[in-house]
C-alpha cells in the first residue's frame, strides 16, 4: 500500500507498507534503482546496509527493534523489523512489512526542521537515530535481568533454568551487537553524503558508539555470569560429592568388619567369644571416632 507521508518543495516522502514484489519492482524501475536492491529489500533477514547507486540515488536498510517482540526473541528476524529507504533526488521512499508509526511522527518532525541546508538525504540521519532509540529500552531490560541474576545467583536452586535464561540473553545481545555493527557501517558510509563535520552526524555516530559500547558491556557481563553460574553449579556438585564421600569413608571400615564376621565359616575363632559382639561394636565405634577426629583436624567437616 503506497501512501504519501510528506510533500513540500524540497521533499516528497512516500511510504509502502507490506509491499509485494511487483510493487517494489515497479517503484524501483520508476526511480532508477537496480533489481538487486529489490531483492535485498524483500529478504526478511537482511542485515543493515548502505549502497550508493549514483550522486542522486542512495539505498539503505536499517533494522528497528520490534516493541511487540517476545522476551525469548533472540534472532534478527524475530527481534527486529526491517526498513528499506530509497532516496532519489528529492524523493524518499520507505518500505517495510509491519506498521511503523514512528515514520509519521518523524515526517512531522522533519517538516518543522527544514532549513536552507536541508536535502532529502538528510532524512536518513533522523531515521537511523530513531532506530538507535529502539535498542536502548531492550538493552535496559537486559541490564535489569542481569542485575536480578547477580542477586539471586547464590540463592537459586534451579541451575538449569538460570543457564537457559542467561544463554538466551547472550544470544539476544549477540544479535543486537551484530546489528549495531552493521548500522555503524551504514553511518560511516553515509558520512560523505551528510557532511561528516555536521553536528547531527557527529551526534549520530556518538549515539551509535554509546549503544554499541553498552551492548558490548552487557554481553561481557552475561558471559561472566554464565561462567560464574557454571562455577557455582560445579561447586554445589562438589559439595554433594564431598558429603557422600565422607559418609562412605565412615562406613567402609565398619562394613568391612561386619562383612568379615558375617561370613559362614566354622573356623572363625572370634565367633565363640562370649563378648565378641560387644568387642566388634567397640572397635567400630573407635574407628568412627578416630576417622571423625582425623577429618576434623584436616578441616573436612566444615
């Protein structure tokens, strides 16, 4: 569905929501864009990219975080939505599958900020800025989950569940990091078209650097938490094995004594002792006490 978003003397902004291949081919042909860009536009998993056709024609793909994405979404396609932008002279065409209300509000904002230095390609900067905006709430949510994991790490009894959640967070952050890296590449290649010395472009690069650094930091935190979680799980397993080993060491000599005198042989002289049973119990008790004293001196009963 093709609709007009903004039309002034300097810019004509058209938006295509949920376009078909025929609609995109027709639009691209009318504005002089090659069919390869249409294929890129239709590819649902395509990463952010920048391509300059000539001095008048520019094509970019950006991926904005889907606000409706489930917490378990940890792939490019499930976590984000793709927006393709065609720029031809004073004409801008945005194409996307899902509804993007931010484009309408962005068009109003652009219309109020037009000055003598404005060009249609200047719209690419606020579009990318809005895309970067969408990543910050997701990273903030991940940070909250990391904090909660840190607080409950030593108290949690469900190691498997914690490992699954941490692994999911790491996958999500890896996807975000890869998307931000490609977005930064788009910004860097866009630099000659937007005058790299302009304050808007400097702010955009600093913004992307900040979000990218934040995602790197969170990814390192999650990786550290995963390693710590595995260490805690291993420590708990070692504690259980230690307790079982202590019990087995206590009972091994006692079981040996009981086994020897439990054999049905006639020539065991101690079987005829009147106090043999009491002597056996006394020896078992003495061995247990000696083992206990030895373990205590070694510090193994702490």
